[in-house]
C-alpha cells in the first residue's frame, strides 16, 4: 500500500429496511488531497460518511485508517474523532438554543483550575475559531438567532478547530454565497498544505473543479470509479453520476426567452409601497400572469424578506397587495394559501419537513390545509397524488409510507417542493428550490418551472445561482441592502450583467 494513503474503505455494505444504500463500495483517501464524493440524490454519499464516522454500523467491508484495520463493530462518533476524523454533516447538527461559543466547544469546553467552564477563554477561543473562516459575530448569542448561512459557517469553524487527519464536509456550501465559499476554500487549501485529507461532498460542479484533486463517483449505492480531476471533464462526470448523457440545456433558455413577451398579459399581483421596518424598505412590484420573475441579490440583500411579505409569512407594516384584482387582505399564510398562493421556504429544517411523518403525509400537508383540516382527503386521492409526484420529481424512497427523515437530503427537498406543487397554486414562490438537488434533477426542475409558467402558473424564483435564474426567468428584480434597486428584462442577459446589477449598478 502506498504510504501516503490515510484511509481506505473496501467493499462497504449498508442496508436499510428495503434499501441497499451501499453495495461493496470502495473509497481511498490520500494525505493532503481534497477528494470529492459525487453522485445523485440518494446515491449513498452521506451514508458512506456516516459508516466511516460510526453513526451507522456497516453490514460488511473493511475500513483502514493509516493502514490499521479498525475493529469496526462498535465504533462510535467519539471514536472517529479520536482517530482524527472531524465532520460537518449535511444536516447542521448544532443546538440553536445555546450560544455560538458553546456550540463550537461542545464536549470540549476549556476548564478553570477548579474544573468549572472557563467562559472567558471559551468565548475568546470561539472568536478566534470563527476568525479563521472570516466570521466576526457575537459568540455569546444563541446560535438560532443567526441565519442558516452563518450556522453553516459555525459548523465548519467547529470542525476545523479540532486537530484532525481527515476532514469531512458534506454539502457545506449549500447555503453559502460566493464570498463565503471563497473563504472556505482558502481554509481548505491551508489545511491541505498542512497534510490534512479532505472529503468534500457538493452538487456544485464548479466548486469541485476549483478545489478538488480527485473524484469518487457513486451511483445507486455502488462504486462507479475513482478519477483524478484532470482526467474527468465535467460532461463525463455528469454522465458517470447519472449513468447516461445529459440533455442540452440551450433549448430551455430559448423557450423561456421566446415567451419573454409577457408584457401584454394581465397582472396577477401588484404590491405598492409594501414594507416592514428592519426587514425590507418599501417597494413596488407588478407581476404578470404566467411570468417567471427572479429575485437576485447577495445573501442578506432581502430576497427572502420580499417574498415573505408577499405571502404574508411576515406581516407587512405598510403598503398593500392586490392579488387577482382584489385586495389580498391576508393576515397569515393560510389566507394566502386559500387565495391560491404557495411558498416553498428556504429553511428546509425549520419550516419544511416533518421528520416523523411519511413521504405521503409530508406531500399532502399543504393541500390538506387548503381544503380544511376537517375535510380529510380520501386515501385513494392521496395515494394517487403521492405516486404521481414521486414519479414526477424522481423522489427516491423505499415506499410512499417511508418516514421522510429516512430519505437522503436532496430527496427530502424534492418532497417539500412537491408539497407546494400539489396545491396547483396560481402564484408560486420558490426560495432556493434546487438547493441540495443533484445536477440531473436540477435541470428537470428548471424545465418544470418553465413548463408550469407556460401553462399559466406565475412563479417567483429565488436562487443564488445566477446561471439557473437566467435559464428560467423572464425578468429579474434586483435587491441590495434590503432594498429593491431595479429590474432587468431577461433579454440575452449575461452572468456579468447580473453581477454588475447586484453590485449596485442597475
Ligand atoms: N436512516 C435511514 N433509514 C433508511 N434509509 C436511509 C436512511 N438514511 C439513508 N437512507 C437511504 O439510503 C440511500 C442513500 O442515502 P444518502 O443519504 O446516503 O444519499 P446521498 O448520496 O447523501 O444523497 P443527497 O445528495 O440527497 O444528500 C437513500 O435511498 C436513502 O433513502
Ligand atoms: Mg447526503
């Protein structure tokens, strides 16, 4: 065996009821390399990581760390840490109720001589740890008061603050914007230079090509291959992940542009001087029926806030909304839903999945709320819709009755998207709908958005990925510093045009 190999996993098997999540998977990690683990939603990436860290017990196979075989039957996450493995899991597993500093030092608080927690030192060390990822926040505040992006950065800061040989990052960048990703990459490159090996999971291909040295591809729980980054061009990587070639996307852009002539259509929604102090400055917006309107701006620019006011997820303090030629007069989201709106929120964990309900129940919630809680949807109807959306969104689940928490992250996201599509709304707001979704399905969802709009649905689309916005929207509304600063018609707009506008130059 080469002596620069830190970790080998051979023939790993993992079975969940009804699913062979991993089938004889191999994985080799070398010292000082960043190794991407790639595959579609449900391919087995997170499971392989959890087998390695001892969260799951494997059914078969061997794991060697620095050439030493581990008696893996009773391995626990603590033991993994002792063996020099530090992990950022896909679902942020921090505690929102305790302070940022406590989260960073959980189970390893600095102590005073008499054994009490040394708060002063802990807070100072937490600040130092956060500085390494470029974050300067009040570490004594409860973590839950911060945005998902900041929570993600805190999880990363905690993981890299622990001395480790292997650092595992499972979709650490899903909520981050470009500048934060850049900071993370700087940190990764420094760790790499000091000999740490990094396993990196992401659905952003450009990030893989920017920071990784090697790629291992999984498909359907099976090992497809291991490649050096230089020998596997993007298209080939995607083909390996999907098991077939990818569609050409240029046609999608064309359809969306062809129907750019949306101006003479009726207006479905018109907001005038809508605003809320501390959330977003008063803005006007008019949206046409059948239009796809994008909201763009940096993280914290007010994209989600604007959408939340329209839907009444947050109550506006001023201004009014006319929806379908009537005053909307909503006091809570349920009023907006009843009038034909739907809203897929950004924060899947907080506002999305109900972990202990099945896929079917999670899919039905919004429709059930709209028809009224006392008029239970007939089971035959529920089953029919569930089947239809599982197929349409390619949700990978053992059965419709499987608990949603047993699905992979990306498949949970698809269920939440399905929940709102099922209500067949007239006005649908999608806040980062493709976050955590693999490349293949992502294109399917973009196509779906364009098709639904062609059939008359009006869609508000928020995404940090400018490229996917340009493929789908008719118009872009640009935000900066919690203020709407302009609009752009999507007439051959380039990424560069949008970036300039975001920077304040509409
Ligand atoms: N706790 C569990 N119980 C039952 N099945 C599970 C459990 N965890 C994962 N699975 C199943 O194992 C398979 C692999 O899931 P995994 O989470 O490893 O996928 P992934 O590659 O990380 O996908 P994603 O990109 O969506 O995060 C899926 O079919 C999933 O439903
Ligand atoms: Mg995963």
